[in-house]
C-alpha cells in the first residue's frame, strides 16, 4: 500500500500545482468520455492500430493489435453504446465486447461486458457461468472535475471469470476493484501529456483480478499528438508508458486512430 499512497499523493500534488496555470481543460484518456454540447453523429465506427494492448496495468497482449469500435451516441452526447472488438496480428489474441455508458455534469457510468476468449478457445460466447466463461462484466463510475483537469474512477468486476476459492472449496466472485486518478499535465494546440496512477484490491480475498495482493498496478504517462500526413490531414497518435509495481513489469504502447 506504500506505493499506492505515494502515487495518489503525487497526483494530488500535481493537481494543486496546476490550479492557477491551467490552460485548456480537456477530458483524460480514461475509457468513459464526458458529454459535450455539440451534436453527435448517431452511428459511427472507428479503427485503431496499436503496437500492443494495455488495459488497467495489464499487458493483454504484446502483439500488434487492430481494434474496431462500432457505436451509437445519443443526440445530446450523454448516452453511448456499442460493440468493441480487437485482434492480434499473430492470431492468438481475440476480444469481442459489449458496452454502454452515460455521462452527466462530470459524472460518468459505464458497463462493459468484456469477452477476451484468447485463453478460452472452446468457450461459448453466451456462457456466463463463472467456472467456464470467458466473460467478465466491469462497471466503472467516474468523475471529471471542471476546475482542474483531474479525473477519478472506480471500477468493479461484478460477474464472470473474476473468481477465488473459499476455504470450503467453493468458487466465488472476487468483485475486484480498480481505482485510478488521471491528470492532464500539459495541454497545447496539437499535443498533450497526462499522468495516471491506479491500484487494485478485493474486499473478498487477498488476490484479485489484477494481482496477488492489494497494490499499485498501473503508473504512467500518456503523450498524445496530432501528426500531419501528406500535408493534407492529421492522425491522432498516443504513446503510453506504463509501470506495474504489482506485476513487476513495464511497457510502452503506441496507438493511432485511422478514422
């Protein structure tokens, strides 16, 4: 827990340092996007290419990944629902998720049914039994501060393959929690730098979905940049450097959204 306390203290310190010098507050790089006053296109899809896939401090796959987000957004931009799928170029990693989110006045709530079937080649896509399923359902509550570019989120896995064995030998859901703070350090016209710190734990058992004990599981920075291509259009790139003290590894992910 020493790592967690230190990391969260650092994020809070940076928040107060930037209160007077804040330039252009934008939302963090967390999963739930805040609503805007602009009218949204109802149906859309996006394609992204990444050098690897990081998720909440976990190295889901080290292979290059192509992912697609097929989604619907309400007219006011507050509600969004869609299908997200990713595949590794080596053929091992495959994922197919369903999600829905709602945001209002800085608060956001999302529910993701995450189905990474890479290690479950024979799993039924409609199987939700905790002992055999490839699914887990992750619920996230977030809040984006308006006066400072700080966002906090709390995620809990409420169902699926997040399990532990009781003393009597029964398989039960661990209800693993992941808590993160993200802060926009610098915001310029075509680039930005953010920092984040996240930790994981379970109230049910010492081990959890993200590791063997309560600990910091995700520390890092995100650098985003608009890159001009052929002097005609720009592409958004994002480079994430991540350290996981619990798993004792680090990684750098570079992603570009093609459209």
